[in-house]
């Protein structure tokens, strides 16, 4: 469906107070924090992209249908769409109270009274949009049971990692999730095979993560240690915040444009996670901790690198396969969208802070003048953290870029393929 083909709701202009910020950014932030406000034990990677794409799709539909209304009316309608789609994604969870609170807070700032007919007209538009999008995702396969049985513990084969609370890798069904925005069969983004454990090229990757990723490494620089912690946050939270800092409040009074930007961004993030999960399941590759703590000699050179006491900087190792790094996929996909909206330029000048590192070292703030440098740091962070091989991050970043660009290319004609 072309954007121009949507029927636009019309009505009288309402003179009310408005929220002074960007209403779409408000709901991006609230949605992300509701999902992954902890570093460990938050929502798994594919669902954390999936739910934000659903919320932003509901917001974009609403924004298009109310674009001729007052700003306050648009903000109110968007907030009802966000509330209802968030509530749908959290059915049966304790997050209902939090969703209620952040909705109530923003409605007080918009200040259209419930005694005003405009309130209920705006609410109806937002509610209808949320129903349209969530109905489209009813059969998207996230709820399906997909079995997983660990394979024999041969070199290179994924095994359960220390600290894992699950009997199988996270969300094995996520590889089958329907992508967003009409990008087509997700397997076309499958990564090429990783280096073979039986090849001579594999050993340098192992030795590198042993040295750089160990908790008490003597060769990892202070900057790279900080990099591991800085980029530890949930990617949908951190890359949406990165985007906020790039575009600022330029679309605060243009709800449609803001909604379009954040929908493209979150479609790309969701699709990147699904693509990564497809590669993870297909190659079923072990994590560094499994390779390093293995007690036999398995490298073709005959070198014994076994160290059962080796511990990565970031613990526990995420309980899903190594290849590709979803963190890297996420970052490069987000960067493709942000770069497009930055007039195609890699050049930026922003400061970005973490919400937490899980390391007892407080909030970290960095200045970035290049989008691509942020992508590289994001991917490398998982190697410095000892939880990915470098090739998993490097290829993950390349796949993420391709997914992000494909999401952008399909968007104008297929955005409503929720």
C-alpha cells in the first residue's frame, strides 16, 4: 500500500495543551525500558526487536490517520495506540501497571479532557490502529514450540554455556518469525559459513578472544574494557537512544515524520534479530567459553589452549549460538537507517550515555563523530567481553547492514506488511 492511499481522518482543530517533546520518542523510550530495563534477564533479542516494531507500526498508522488534526489530538491518538499495542505484547504480565502509569503521565501533559468528544475520537483511532497491527501479528510464529536437542559435543558444536537458566538456546522459534515490512524470506540474509574449526584460520580467532576477552586480561586496553561495558545494554534500547541523539527534537512537531523514522529503525532492528537467529540455528556454532574450557586438544596445529578456569569479562555468556552476533546485526541495521536520515552522511557529533553497565562502574558517556565507528565498537564489544569470536561480530555487522538497507528499500510500498 502506498502511503498516499491511506484514508486520512479529518475533524475540527482542538486547542489544547501539548506535550512539549517528541511523542514518538516518548513511546520509544517507555517501550524499551518496559522491556529491557535490566542487563541480564530482560527480554530475549528477537522479542525485544519484535515488540518495538509492533508498537511503532501502531503509532505510524495512527500518525497517518490523524495528520490533519491538531498536535495535541495526534499525541493523544498515538498514546492510545502505543498503550494498546504494548498491553497486547504483555498479556498476562506484571507490566500492566507500568504501562498504565506511563500512559497516565503523558495524557496529563496533553490535557484533552475525557469529557471532550475529541478525546474519544482520538482514542478510537489509536485503538483501531493497534488492533490492525496486532491482529496482523497473531500468527507470526513467535508462540510456536520449536524443539531443540543438543548435538554431541564435537569441536565447533554449540553446547549449553555456564550460567544458562534454559534447557535450550533462547527462543529457538524466533528464526521462523515473519519479518516486518515485506523484506521477504529471511533466509536470503543468512550469513556465509563461519571459519571451520579444522582450518588454520580458526586458531587466531580463538587466541584473540582468549587474550582480549578474559575477565582479568592484561592485554585488553582500558578503552576496550569500557567498550565492552558501554555497549552491554539491550541493543533496541541503546540504538534508539543513539538515534534520538542524532535527530534530536527536529520532528517533535511533525508526528508523521517522526513515526516514519522510528518505524523504519525498529523494523530494521526486528528484522536484523530474526536474520541473526536464522544463522545461529543453521550453523549451531559454539561460544568462545565452550572452545576455551574444552579439556582435549582440538586445534589442527596440535596446540593446547584448554583453560577450564577461563572466564569472560561479561558473564554469563548469552545462552544462544555464537554465529552471528545479534548485537552486531542490530547495530549495523540501525546504522543503515540512521545514516539515511542523516542525509546519507556518516558524520555526526553526539554524546551517548549508557543506562547501566552491570559492572558497578556507573554510567559511561562517550562522544561519537562517526556512525560507522559506533557500529564497529558495538560489534567489537562482544569480543572484548569474551562472548563472541571476532568473525561472528564482523559478519554480523555486514548482515545487519544488508538487512537495514533492504528494510529501507521495501518500506514505502510494503510498510503495512506488519
